[in-house]
C-alpha cells in the first residue's frame, strides 16, 4: 500500500485524466441541427456573413456551449432578410425555422 504524497499524486493524475475524458465526451458528442427554410424557398443563406447554402438548408452544430448566429437570406425579387437565432447552453434548436420573405421593389 502506498502512502504519502506519491499515492495522492497518482489519484490526482487519475482524476485529471477522468475529468479530461468526461469533458471530451460531453463536448464532442453534442450534435444539434435545425432546418432553415424560407417562403418562397430558394433563398441564399448566410450565417455570420459566410454563404452556407440555399433554403431549405440544414444547419448542423457540434458545439456544446451556447450559440447565436446572424442569418441573412437573399433572393432575387425579395427584400434581404436579416435575423438571428441560437440556443442556450444546454438548449436545442427548434426542428425548423421558416422565414417569410417580402417582395422587393
């Protein structure tokens, strides 16, 4: 049986390793998704300024922390739509978000 500081440092090393493994599992195993849609469909989707697709678009988020995104939808003949969406720390997205585009002049 070990005694003294040597035994305790081994426990600390196991505890630190276990905590690292649990943290990796909790952060790496989270996947959230939401479908972004528009009426009418076919709008170009930008998230945080980056073009990512066309509606209907499935956004997949593998992060564990809270997220907020700025969304911009552009479709010829319609006003550009700007909005945001997100989820809390332990929250999830709704299954689908549909944005109504207004005809432009």
